[in-house]
C-alpha cells in the first residue's frame, strides 16, 4: 500500500532556522531516507517553496479565479511530502515516526494513496 | 538522536524569532509604548526558555507569548503600584483551553495591522535612515544591540544611544493606533519596503564580512513578513524576489581572499539554486498582475542574470530594455550608468561611452562611474584615457577591495596585451533604487 506522508509546519519557524539548523535537519532526514530507500519503502519526496510563492486557482466561479497565496490560511502550512510503501498503517506510522524524529516540530499527516500515476516522461528525474 | 546542532534551545530560539513580530505587534497595541512592549516580550521569552524545554512548546506559541508577556507586564505595574503578591509562575506557564480561543480571536483579526504598525513605527519619517534600520533590527528582528553595533561597525554604546534616541523620537511623535485605511496601508508598505531594502544593502555592500552579511538574511525575513501581510501586492513580490536573487549570488561574489568577483567571472555553480528558483517564481507571479514597479523591474533584471547558466548566455538586450523601463520609472544617473553596462554588451563600448557622457557632472564623485568609464575605454584600447579614469576611481574607492578591483584593470591598461575582453561589469550593486 502506498501512503503519502504530508509534512506540516509553521513556515515562519522553518524560515527562522539558521542555514546550519536547516542543513542539519536535511542531513538527518537524508540518513532516514537512505535507509528506507534501501529497504524498498521510500518513494518520491519533495520540499515545497514557501506559501508566498503559491498561487491558487479557485474553481467556485467561471472562469476560475486566480488568487495569490496558498489554498488555506492556516497556522501550519503544507511544506512537502513523501511517498512511502508500507504493509499497513502501523508500518506507515513507523516510517512517519522515523522521519519525524529527524525533523523537529510540526506534524505529519499519514494518508493512504488512492491512485498513483508515476512520472512517465522520457528521462524524467526520479 | 541527540545532536549538538539540534538542541531544543536552538529550535526554541527559532520559534521565538518567528513569533516575535506578531507578539511584539500585539503587545505594542496593548501597551502603546515600545519599551513596555519590549520588556513584556523579553520577560515572556525568558519564561518560555524556562518552561518550554520541560513542558514542550505550547500549541500556539504566539498566543502564549502575548498572554504571558501581557500578564507579566501588568504584574510588574501592579507590583510597582501596591506591592501586591504575584501569582505563582506556573499559573501562567501555559494557556488553558478557555484562554486560547480568546487570544486567537483577539490577535488573529489584528495580525496584519499589528505587524504593519510595528514595522511602520520603525520607519517613522522623522527618523534618519540609520536609526530606522537600527530600530527595525532591534524591535522587529530581535537582534541584540551588540549584534547591530557589530554590523554597523560602531561601538555598542553608540548603537545603544542611537536606538534610545530613535525610541525617544517615536514616543514624542503621534503614532496612530487605530486600524489604518486602505490608502494609509498602501503608503505604509511603501515606506516599510524602502527600509527593508536599506537593511539589505547594508549587508550586501559588505557581504565578505559575516557580521554584516547576516543583514541580508534579516532583510529577506522582513520582506517575507511584509509579503505575508500583502500577499497580492506585486511590488512586494518584486522586493522579495530581488533580495532572494541578489543574495543567491552571495557565495560567488567574493573569492577566498575576500576580493570581489565580478558577475561575469563568478562561479555560477556557487549560486544558491533554491533562492533563484523562489525568486524566479515570485517574479513570474508578480508579472501576472501587469502592474510593473521599480522593485519588479530590478527583480526582473536580477532574474535575467539568474537564468543564465553561463555569463555569455546572459540576455543583455533584455537587461538593456529593463533598465530603460527603470530609467522611465525612476530616472537617476546611477540607473543610466547601469544601463550603459548592458548597452556596452549589446551595442559595444562606444555606445556605452556616449550614454554615460552626460553623467560626467552628476556622477563626478562616484567610484563606479569612473570604474565603468575606464573599463569601456579599455575595451576600445584607449589605454591612456582609461588609466586617468581608473586613477580617479581609486581615489574615490570606499574600500580596499574596491581599490584592488580597479588596480587589476590598471594593470591591463598599463600594457597587458592580453587585455580581457568583455570587462566593464563594474556596475554598482543593488544600491541604485533610491
């Protein structure tokens, strides 16, 4: 079963990390990800730019409205996600715990994937 | 999983830095006095550092800091008034469930105006620029007086005095505490944007000095904060993009010896890709609004450089066109000088020399003018005239690095037959927006 692990955190706080703090977190995450990749449990992952770079297409009207900013103004923002392979929720939560230990604060939402279409472009970056 | 770089205290400090503008803004609204607000916030931070490592951070750190800070300041006043006993510290060590939504209601609605007021107070028109910057770094960014003093190369006592004077002026001035109207808001963000740009330039002009280079990061943080307040304002997108794109080159701008490396000669693999991508995304977003302004145009210029994988890939015609737009919006001899550098690449050094000829008077005392003029002359192999221009530039150089940059050109003018083609990138830094 594929799970998406959605990474939420206050981006103000993450932006306030020093470069050294940020690098340290990324290095710790890399260790966990490398292990999970070897075990065949880690799929794609990505880190999003701050919500100030986001644009939202609101489809509540025709034509849809283009709005600057993220979909929801919340205290914590979606900052990235991982795709992982686990037998069941316990397995997915175990992965989330390992990722969470490497990355202080915030929350991780574990969500089963319903449909997964892999990147089929020629020479697509994995 | 312990790691010295990841101690809880370091991350609590990051949380406190992030919470500071909103918490300070709310406390300023309660107390209407900068010193009281600052003391209240300081006290709340001290209590956070004591209580959070044990109990874990509260669910809403900002609301916690506002309430604890407010209570602490009120306690202080009461104590001073009638020496009443204090409630035990634990009683306010976290919000209970009744208080949290109240704090949310109180402060969520005011968030934007609180933070904008805090920023705006620091750029009060009666304050000279040096005081505006110092105050913003102290009050909004939370830098210590010692850190600010080091960044501005003055003694701690002098900086303390500068900040105290700024606060005294503000205390005397009328600061509006009611929510501003739309026009006033727009005026405020222009003022604040200009102040943020000044902070950035202080760091950018001295990026080889780590104590000062940190100012660039502080300015980026402030610009992010401002964009959060005005998420649909293209000029703020432009400002943040400009700062990100300029700062992306930080690691390539100086060599190991601290000598400046010109744009053409920079190792572009040292450019920070993530900052460039974010800057390009913001320029892209801003352009959709079709409401161009000086920050957007300057960001677009920086973006054109950022897109070029190699110096020779630079779209100089595009940069020339963008500087022409900037000249139209903000006519200034420095902008024209910058444009001339682009013109020298597109039409050749002769056209560039013709373009800067009328600037001889207004820029006679400007280091970069004589540097650029010398570089154009050198390309035309008019070495004797180039030497005169370079000598003038050296006499006007503000730093040893600037002087040594020109000396390298002088060596070429003195008869180095392998004179480097395509020089002339002695253009000013980003300080040409004023």
